[in-house]
């Protein structure tokens, strides 16, 4: 193959490249203005008044857990199929995870399953989008209201999508919008924590800056948190990452439209393949897909999935899996031991393949990707 078809690719136009030196002029005032515009831009997309930028998604989640008052041993309910950054953050907080199995269609978690896992000691619910699919977030918000505990929403893709009347990122008391490659086409680094609560926003800003307490914060209002002891790595967003993410926020509507076209091309070309489970398509275009992920049928093993991915890579086609089976992650096993009973999530994690998905893809790129995928699947079947 003459050209590499990348899994993700920055989409920066020539005039934007010329604008980068101005964005990165090195002055403190300019850096603060750039960060503020990014925070406001992401917050506007999720229709919230406050946004706080962080250097990594994990550091944003860790700060949110602290700001929401989660302490050593507190129970938190979270999906068994989740971003690795979420698993690591919960482990670092030394919270006690109550994992929930995935819905077989959307791979997100649904309200009844979450409700059944809650106990009198549960202090937090955590919901995520799955490659952009927000299914169930409204149900989780209802469960959180029922138990009078907060919902932390992890937007690992799906920015710009909607569930009913509300945009993705508006369901949790705090929503963490990932800007890294695992969260979609942004592909830089960092995250923005968004909320409607000014005190929570101030707390997360303090945590990001190293936990310095400022007199203007009403500590009683935010739960009596008076001292910050846990160190959060990489809390601040690098200037270059903020600049790249800002350029993409400015063109978000354009990118979302293009990705929907590419999503439709994949769905058309791969429909009818008996060994491929396609993502559920939203006919009303309410989902802003961040990845195109297929699942192999249950007759394929994890090793066979990995062999198919390696085959795609050998043909210069990007492929990966953007989620993990949370109970099986090293951070989870080391701290909480073996936890079983989440068969749907485990099977999905072992059979998911994410294919190239970014605004620069051509129809020829999609054709070649689909053809090569089908050949690799067929080859794997023959090798049995």
C-alpha cells in the first residue's frame, strides 16, 4: 500500500498553521487568553457556564473525584467497559469500585443495572459515552437523583451529540470532556471539566494549580474540603495542546458533519457481514461519533482479534481498541483483586476494533480499510 491510512490525524488547514505562531507567542497574557477561549468553547458545546482545562483526562477525573468529596473507601458505581484513564483515577483515589456490565447493544450502562448496584454506601455514579454513543446517560442522571448522589459524566467522544433535548456533557454534576486521541479526532492531549456549579469549578481550578486554598472559596458549600493532599500528575494543559484543541473546537460543527458522512460510508460498506457487529446507528443524527468501532462475533477470540489488528497494521491501516475491560486492568487488579461477572463488557473488550476515523479520510481510504478488514477476518477463519 503506497500511503498510510492513519487511525487519527490532526486536521489543521494552512491558514491555521500560519495562525499558530500568534497563538503561541509565549506571553503569559496570551497563554491565559488561549486557555480561557478553549475552556469557554468546550463549555459552550455542552451548554454549561464553567470549564476548567487540564493536562490529561486522568488528572481531570482525579480532581473531579476530590472536588466531589470522594475519599478512601467510598463506593463508586462505574462501567466495566471504560477508558483506562477512568480506571486509573478511581484506583488512585482508593475508592471502592462497583462495576456494572454493559448493555449488549450500546455497550454503555443502563439505568436499571446501575440502580441495582447502588447501596447505602454509594457516594458517586460514573457514566461514559461509548465511541460517542450517550445511550443511558439520562437514566443514570435519574438514578443519581433518586439516591441523592452526584453523577460524574466522562465524555470520551461524542462532543456535540445530543440525548433528547440535552447535549452530551450536560447530564453529570461534572462532565469531563476528553481532548486526547482516546476521545476522538481532537488527538492532542488534555481535558476540560465542565459544570454548572461555580464553587465546584473554583475547587477544580484550585486543585489544578496544586491545591492552594484561596479565601474566596466557600468551603462549607462544597462539602467541607479544607485541605488537598493528593498529588495529581500533569494537571495543567500544555500551550501547544491547548492551541491545537482550540483550532478544532472552532471547526467542530464542520468536523462533526464530515465524520457523520464517513460513519455512513463505513455502515454501508460493512453491512451484511455476518462476523461484524456494527455500532447502532442513530437515524436522527443525534450521535456525534468519535470513533468507528466494530465488534467481531463471539466465534472469534481475543488473540484472533489481535491478529486481525496486526494484519491491518501490516497493510498500513491504523487499528486499535479505545476502551478497556476495567476489572481486568492492572491498576484495578493490583488494588481490588479479581472481580468477575461482567461477561458482556469482557467479550466486547476482547473483540472491539476501532478503524481509521478522522475528517481527512477519503472514500477510497474507507474502501481500502473495509476490504482489508474483510480479508483479514477471512484469513483468520481459514487459519483455524
